[in-house]
C-alpha cells in the first residue's frame, strides 16, 4: 500500500495530496498531524465512499488507512439530494449598519432557522463568521440544535487559525478551502450572508 | 430554544431590548436574546429568555433602568402563560 507523508503541510495541502493519490490508487496510507488535517482528510475520504481507519503512530502523528468500501453505495458527494442548499456566512454580523444591530440580526437569523421547515444541507462559516461557531457565541445553542437535526456546520480552518480560535470551536467541524469550494460548486443553491 | 419553565420578557422596541440585553449581560445574568415566537405578537419581534430563579432580579434591574418589557410570559405545558404585564402599555 502506498504511504504518503502529509505532516507539516499547511491546509488544504493534505487533502489535495490525498485526492491526487486516490485518483491513482484505491487504497492509501497517510501520515498526518492531529487536528484539522486529520479531520479534513478523514471526512474527505469518507464522503467519497472510502473506509478510513485511524491510528496514532509512534511519532505522535496520525496514520490513516484509506481503503475502498466494496459495500458502499455511491459516494455521498456525487449523490447529493437535489434540494441541497448551502448557506455561506462570511461575517458575524448581518448587513451593513451599526455593529450592534448587525450582530443581533445574525443571532436572530440563526435562531429563526430552527423554526423554518426548509433548512440548508450545510452552513459554511468563513472570515469573522467563525465567531458564531466558537466559544462565547450566542448562536451556539441554535447551531448545536441544527447540527443535531442533520445540518452540516463547517468552519474555515484558516479563519479559525487567523483569529486564533482553533481550540475554541464549539459546534460542527473544521473545514478547508477545497471542501468549501466543492460544497459551493455542488450546491443547487448558495445563499450568502 | 424555549423549554418548559423558560420565561420570556417581550419588548416593544428593538432599542429597548438591545439596551436591556447589554445591561443584564454586564451584570453577568444568564440571559439570551431570541426571536419572539410567532405566537406572541410583538412590535419588534425580540425577547429576552431567562430562567425562573432570576426573574425577580431581572425585573428589579429593568425597573431601575426604566426598561421594563411589554410583558413577561412563561412557557408551560406547551403554552405561553402571561405572568406579568406592563400596566403603562395599552
């Protein structure tokens, strides 16, 4: 089995390396740093219908073994529902105007999503939007409920890093720009706030 | 978002609810500003959610700041039951 070393690579290089390697072979072992690189690669492979086993290696990195799942149905990414709708949130405030009002409107909008019958498949948080998914956010309770209801909550890893909030993520998962771009391009509808 | 026993202070103005939120938060009172449920007809559509144990404290603070809500309601048995009404509001 081919083994690739993706340790010490900046996001989203590990996912791109794994994507390229999987285009050439059906199984792969990947060495990764813990945290976002490990989570992103595992999610990427599982979304494409691969089996992923994870184990910590002697060097305190992680070794992921990715193999094809013969029993798997079509990969999730190419089998998305036709009503897949992505909500892209690029700020912790909604609209132009006073900060306080923008902040209140965003919190209210997220809480109101719980009341709607037509929820998005995913919500992507970029830039200062990640303040909504991290410690201290007043939208956490609503976002946790949405997450429990099956709405995928994804926060940009680069943004979490920039704002030094990587260890403060409280709901959903970290994602990278490749997954973000793929989500946006595959969505039947993208609503940007 | 609203569970059995929760109380909602419903306001008639966005400015008043935002000001009340800031004051209550500055006092470290565990409150959350939420959209008022559609069952409760309100002017600004916002409410402050809190638990019974801090009801007296909240009303005391809001009264001293002249920021009393339009009404306070408790969610019990799947319904909203009004527990206090501002007599200065029609």
